[in-house]
C-alpha cells in the first residue's frame, strides 16, 4: 500500500502549469474498513481515477463494509468530482456498506452545503 | 403606387410563400413603395455584441456594426427608433432610421431604412414594417440555415447545438411580467438550461445545471427540460415536477449523475413566488435599490432520490426583479484567480437595473460583466435569468 506522501513530495508533483497539483488516489485496507486518500483537485479530469478506485473497493469479493474517503488534501471539487462521491456512497449502500467523508476543507463543505448533499454523507 | 393599405396587404400576402433567403429581396422590392429606401437588415450575433447584415446576392455588402457605441446599436439596446440625418442631403430632410427588430420582446436585430424625414407618417410606418419583418424572420428561420448562420460568428459545438434547439425565446414581456435569460459561452454551452411558460396567471420557470461537461451534460439538460415541459403540461405541482425530473435523471443517467436547479411558480395576480431549490445557488431579489438575500433550505439535486421538504415562499412587490443564476456566474474567475462572487453580482444588479433599461438589456449587461471578469474565457457554463413582476396592473 502506498504510504502517506510527505508534503515535499506533493511539491515535486507540481507540473509546469502554475497552481497545478498532480492528482492521486491511494487506498489502504484493514479492519473491515477501507481508507481512500484523495490528493489534489477533484475535477472532471481527476474524477475517473477516483471512480476506478471506488469501483474496485465496491466490487471486491472481500469488500470492506465501510469506506472512509479522506478529502483533506483536496482544495477544489467540481460537479463531476462530486458526482463520483455521490455515486460511490449510493452504490456502497445498495450493497449494504457505507462511505463517510473525512476532513473536507471549507470550500468542499460549502459545495456540499450549497448542493444540499450534506444529508447524503456522514462527515468525520 | 397603391395606397399604404394596398402596399401593406401586398407585402403581407407575398410573405406567406417565400424562402427565408428571399426576405431581403422581397423587402427591397416593397419597402420603397412605402417610402423606405436603401434597406439594411441586421441580426444580433448570439453573444449580442454585433449587428450582422443578412447577406443577399445582388445587394450591396455591408459591414457589421457594434451594438455598443453605434446609433444602430443604440436602437437595439434601448429598443427605440434612432434617427440620423443624411449628411449628403443638402435639403436636410432625408433621414436614416434604425428601427429595432423585435419579435414580441425578443430582440432580433435592426432594420435600417432611409426616409423623407419631413413626412410625419413615415416613422410609424417604419415601425410597422419592422413588426412585419420580425415576424417574417422568426417564421421563416426554421426553413433554412441562413438566418441561423448569420447570427453565428464561429462554429458551434454539438453540445451547444443540442441546447440552443431546446431553449425558449430568451425574452418575454407582457403587462405583468418580464423574463430575460442569457447563456454563455454561447458556442459551447452544455449543462446549463432554462425554460418558462405563462399559463393563466402563473409563470412557470426553471433553471437547470447538469453536472459535467460537453455532450453528456447537454443531453442531461435537454432531457430534464423535456421532462419539465411534459410534466408541467399535465398540470403537476412543483413537488410533482421535482419528482418527475428526479426520477428520469436517476433512471436514465445512473447513480453518479445529478442536475442542480430551481423550479419556480409566480402568481402574477398576487405576486406570490414559490420555488424549490434543488442544490442550486440561491436566487437574489432586487427590491428598489436593495438586494434581498433569500434564505432557502436546499433539497438535494435532481437524480438523487430526495423529497423536497420545504418550498420557498416570497411575496413579491410590484417592480421586484428576481435573479436566478448558475454557479458559473459567482464562480467565474479572473486571470489572477479572484472569483466574481455573490456580493459583486448583487452590486452589479443594483447598478445595472437602476439605469432603467429594458430587462433584456439588463441581462445583456450583467452577462457581459461576468464575461469581462474572466477575459471572455469561461471555465464553466454561466446562465443568468431575470424575472420581473410589475404588479397585476
């Protein structure tokens, strides 16, 4: 499992585009719980990566019942990104599981509030 | 030359069976008999920055005219006839008239004609002619592509083509209400949509923003508009409209997709405005020179299986203007990353509306300000929809 990247590695991930941070998703599983770490902007370009990881978790034979999606290192999320979160939690619940959001920053919280989807997620 | 009535009758009769490309030649033949020479017919481009002449073989090619900073543009902006003297005429009686080409309240362009300004009847006659021309342009447009293409300054995305085909006329005005909407980027719109209908004393209105980009967002928006119209035409309540759109979006587009929006109903007799906010930026209400921030409890967007728990309810006063908009407006970013923001939008609404322009011009100015903030390079669709209630009259 990839370990938590240190802040200087985040800095090295920047491309030539000003303000751009490489998007990455990491997964760690244990104790019936999967923790998915998202790093970088969750927009329409990054969304397929997260969707693929969540889909792997959802469909695994030994799928954990609870997924913690850590978005603490995401500063921006667009509607496509939010769609992946919404689809993820709904799919997990259909299979008897659940997903919670960890550490959304103020701008992510605002997006959740404006769109009314706070009622869809437990935030930890 | 027959009487005025004879000439008008002949023009009206001839207008039934013509091809859209023959509108200009037909007018060029008939208008001189009504005292109007040197006809030029312009249509506004989709972004309402230029008046573009309808090209016509055998007629002189003309330059496009800017809507800002020209007499022709002034006629368009103010929706009034603008008159200029012909400098080449020593007698000083020859006048050039720029008459707004308006279908109902929808601004299409400008008709320019040269007349004998000493004849008092000619100004009203030019306005009458413009009324006939406007209904010809709107009526004939679907039968060819020339009029559609005249209004375009570049190729249109497939997603945007789909969306424009499904939009209602951008402006409506009667004694009680005025409605005017703008969508940008005009050639690339995808997920943003609005629709409205006036049935009896109820104005039904919807603004929608389908998530994502491109063709998929455009398809979602179009489907939602079709569901809205279909359900509305069965006389269903606001809650019922919400549920219909919600269910179709979920059934067709799956678990990862949603549309935010607002569904509103204004009673034009009482001024009571009710709306459901489906995860969408809340509207603002301009009363006098103050923007009232209306608190609304959002339900979740369409497609997520929510049940609206509350309907927002507001008693409008005559003259109130409600501004609905999509998130692309407040979140428009300037070159240095500064967002347009609600406070700036509210301030702009107060300042722009104070000028006393027609509502369509207020919408145009607001839209251009949002575009200017981001150097005309939009990251997301931005839609503005104004609804003004003037009282029951």
